[in-house]
C-alpha cells in the first residue's frame, strides 16, 4: 500500500527550477533512499514534499489524501515527520525539552513516546538534562530523530542523517533507522553515504539534474555497474 506518492514535482528557489519532474513513492512500511550527486535535487525534493519548497507543478498524496502545497504543521498533524540536515535541534534547550517540543500536537502521548524514544536512544536518557548544544554530532542527530518520532509519524523523512559522522556513529544511526522502520514507520532517506544507505533500504531512487535517472530495488541499484561507478565509489 502506498504511503507517499509524489509525481511530476517541478519547483525550486527564486524562480529557478531544481526539480524537473521528479517521481517518488514510499510503500508501507519500507525504507526508500534517494541518492545522487551534489546538486541533483535530493534535499530539494525532500523539502518540497514537506511544504518547504513551493511547487510549480506536480502532486503529492500522503496516506490516501492529496497534500500538495500544505504547510509543514498540517503535514505533521497528518503523520509526516521531517528531520533536516542542519540546525535540527534547539541547542539551548535540554535534550528532554527538545523531545517534548516534538509532542506539541499530541500532548496526551508525550510520556509514552518519551519512554519509547529513550528506549531507542538510551544515551539520550543519560543526557536528558544536558543542553543539546553540548552533545556530539551523532547525539544531536539522535535528538532530532527522537523529536520527530514524538509526534508518532507514519512516515519519517531524514535529510543526510549521517553527514559528518564517524563510521562507527554512522553505523549506529543506520541501525536505529532500521529499528524505527521495524516498528512500522515508513522511511524516506536522503544520503551521500549511498552504499551504506542502500544496504539497509528496500528501494532507491537516483536523481540527476532534478530528474529520476534510476529507480529500483536496493539490491538492483547496488548491482548496477553504472550506479556503482558514478555514485557508489566504483
């Protein structure tokens, strides 16, 4: 069953189109990864889905309802979560306060979801009273993901969640993404670490100049020599 269906996305910034007809879909529940060279439109596509980039044309359907052009707060209420690559925590707030911010639309479930997030990321329980700005990069990423989970999303969209992290911490983040997906939450992931992302994904999209270049199962994309040479380091 399709959780997210996006077709013919065209849009960008300041009158310049970055997306030139992108199609994406995520079924329930699966991990889908978007890869491609810098400037291919990966993050722009994610922002367009979450209402942060205006679309000139195209259609976005989420959980059976058209949501094209809806505002981020409306999408969160519908069950869409988004974690940007940068500036994704409130650095002066404690870890716990950051997480509690994520439950502003569902205050009744705050205590239950806080318990689940701490179970998923035990280190956050240990540092619950520490300002998020004092955490390591990997721990801040856990806070950002945890805050998005506090709203009980059906789909979690992650933009470069392992950017700048060590291989060990990167592996931990990917492991937690798999655990979130195993709980029945769909994942849409933009990643520069393409090989590692495809290793945990069900399907993938390769974008080039704002268009779909390759689409297929993760195994098929990993086995494709053209993709290996251009995007996976040989």
